[in-house]
C-alpha cells in the first residue's frame, strides 16, 4: 500500500512541473509587473528603471528567472502582492480556512444527501420517488450556480422575512456578523445560504451518477448470488452493491475537483465570503499577478493532494488496483 | 443506421421537445435584429421599467430593452457554446487518437500533459488566460468573443481526449484494424477511415454535454467580468449588471439566468436522448 502511495506521489511531480512552467510563462509575459507604477512616474529616469529591473532580476534569461521562482516557491515564499504590499503567503493563509470551511461543508452536505437519494432511486427504479427525483436532479444540474445564488439572496432577503423580527431569515453576506468572529453558531448561520447554492448542483449530479452506477451493479452476478444465499436486503444493497458503486463516484469526485473550486469562487463572490476565490477575483481585477499565481499554485497542489487521497481510497476499497 | 438512431432518439418525447426549444432559441437569436430596440442604445430616462407591452422584459438601469439584450446575448452565448465545443473536440480527438493508437512514449507524454491540464483549477486559469490574451496586441485577437472561445476550448479538450483515447485503446485491437494493416493501410488511413467512425456516437454525446458546460462557463466568466467584454451583451454579463440592482429591479436578474437554465436543460435532455439512441444495450422501457 505504501509503495502504491509513493508511486502516485512521484507521478504527480512531472504534472506539477508542467503546470508551473505554463503558469510561469503566462504570468511573466503579461504586462503590469511590479514596475508599472515606476514606469509611469515621470520623475523616474530610464537608468533608474533599468537598475531596478537588474535588481529584481527581470533581465535574466527566462530559465534563470523560472528556477529562481520555483526555488522561492519550494521554500514557501510566494512573493509580494503588488496591490497590498503584503506577502502572498499571509494573504492566502488567512483565506484558506474560510474556503475550506465552505467547500468542506458543501461536500459533506452533498455526500449526506446524494448517497441516500442515489441508493433509494436505484432500489426503486421507475417508481414515483425515482421519477420525481430524476426530474428534480435534472433541474438542479442545469441551474447555474450564480443565478441560484442571486435567487437565494432575492428570496431570503427581499421576499421572505421572519414574521417576528422583520429581519431576513439568513444573512446574505460575509462570514460573521460584526463582533461575533469565530463563533461557531454564527458562522453556521452564515454558511446556510452559500452552502445551499454550492451543493445543489452536486447533489443533483452525484445522486444521478450513483443511481446509474448502482443500477449497473445490481445486475451483476455477485448480487444475485448474495440474494440467493439469503442475504438481507440491507446487506445486499449497502455492503455488496454500494461498496462497488462508490468506486466510480470516487473517480468522478476526484476529476470534478476543479469545478468545485469554480463553484466556490462564484459563491464567495456573490455572498461576500472571505475566501480564496474572492481573493483571486479581487486580485484579478487589480492585475495583482503574484497573488493570482500563488492562489493557482496552492489550489493546484490542493487538487493534486485530493486526487492522491482519492486514489488511495480507491486502492483501499478495490484491492485489484494495488497489483497493477 | 442513422435512421435507427433517429428513431430511437425521438422515442424520448422530452428530447424532441428539447430540440424544438433549442431550434426556437437559435432562430430567436438570429432574428434579434427584428426588435425595434437596439441592445446598446442607452435611454437613462426610461430605466427600470417592469414588463409591459413595449418592453417584454422591462428595461435595465440604462434604459436598454432587456428582451432585445437577451436575444442578442443569446447569439453570443450559443455561438461560444457551439464553437468552443467544436474546437475542443477537434483538439481532443487529435490528441486522443494519437495517444490511443500509437501508445508507448507518445501516449505517456500526451497523457501527462492531459493530466496536468485536468488538475488545473479551471476557472482561475481561464481568468488569467483571458486577461493575458486580452492584453496582447495581436490584430486578429481583438474580439473578446473569440478569446473566450479559445480559452474555453483550451481548457476542455481533455475530456474528449480521454474519451477518444479509451475508445482507441479498445478499437485498435479489433480485427478490421488488423485486416487493414495487413492490406497495407497506413496509420492515418486506419485512424481516419476505420477507427474514428466507430467513435462518433460517444463523441457526439460527450459533445452535447460539453456544449452545455461551455455555455455555463462562458456565462460565469462574463458574470465575473472576465469573459465577453461590455457593451456586447451576453447572458452572463446581463446578470452581472443586474446584480447591482437586484434589490431594486430583480426581474433583470431573472431572465438571463432563466435563459441559461432553459438552454442548458434542453441541451442536457438532448444529450440524454442521444446517449440512449446511440447505446445498443439500453432497453427502452415504455411507461
């Protein structure tokens, strides 16, 4: 098992390498570097700008700049934000927990709802429940996240109000009400709307996927054998069928991770959630390339990490994989 | 064979309705110029009207007719969806075919690159790529719609590539490939004339789903301000401007989202119908 894990980790190194090269090329060729304001300043002479370029190492050949940048990154230094003049590390470190809270809560809710719905639909195919669920999931899959978010804001801020206090049911902005930072209950209350917006699409998709996966498996011989041996319904469905149906779902989730962050970006923007997506959007508007690059690299590392976890989970659940 | 597929497709009544809806949308967008309003003329005195007989969907904060803007926006969104999917499939099929047919070192390298692209946090890279391309001064790259098409295709070719590679790995062991090779067929002949035609079914199904996803991506990018640039209306950017006014004029936000929703739903239904139509093993259960 450990050799399998090590092998997977080693395989991801060339991927990270390729990603970093592509990103580096993109960012270095884009205008708006750290010297833009200096260049526009009429008091700064050409020689001074050239001296600054030399000092910042902008005149070195690209491979040298790249290796310096990679060296910095591996040491943990992601550069300085152009707009805020703070180290990118700090800015990202502030926001990561918030994003992870949002994404983690959504993921948890998604699994909580999608798995039972998928299983129940597979147990009673073409029944009323299945038909209703299929239609609902179809609709849920097609609603754009940002429209749903806006709609939720309109519903819970404009239309429905708490009849007793006249205030909206759920807050529509930020992570905590002022003065209550860090309070769990308050954060949960603020989490409700963003998590709903984010999870609906996934619940729809994953439950449909699980349903079709389970239905394929229920026709397999080993299920028939289990039933013939007199195993109870629950054993058949939850132990035999589900264990095998989960495998493609794990692969799907692992491949779907980038869109997970995309959804988080939209939700964070709409609900003013102080996470990495929001940071990225603000930085993109301000052409703050070090921050952009840092966020992308950290997210890519996170995605790769989750992919490895998913692979390990797959290997644990499906022993056939380990002997490849 | 095509007739069989068509017959199976239209057994799904919903898919038939979906096609009708989509065709209607395409025509409505194409004939957007027949409305008496322009999508970009501003008439600030007329702003924030609710739906009435003059303005079906009301007016936005600059007095522009929302209905007209949505029709023109449909042009952009549908075009971007279609063209980016074509481009993405073209690229993906090329890479997947080469990878799956030749195997070995080529497969290894191409798959590494594909995996690298798959681990990109797509939305972030799309935004960076879009900003990067927009700031280039190349003359033929001025149109922001073209830029959006290119970047969406550049980050979605991996899915058809993987699909085609998988198909090729299976199909190249088939007898007709061996026979063709024995008769002296070159690799390109085998790939194009023999193997690829057998892949059309899954490619088409995957393509429809990709188109739906491309429309959502383009709208999302435009919503964030990094897709198609104003004043060109697209469903996403209408949503963006509507967001600032969402408490004062919520209907402006309702319609573009509704259009995206209907289009994506229609495409998904079509994709579902196509998948059942192409798959020879699905037993169609009559309700």
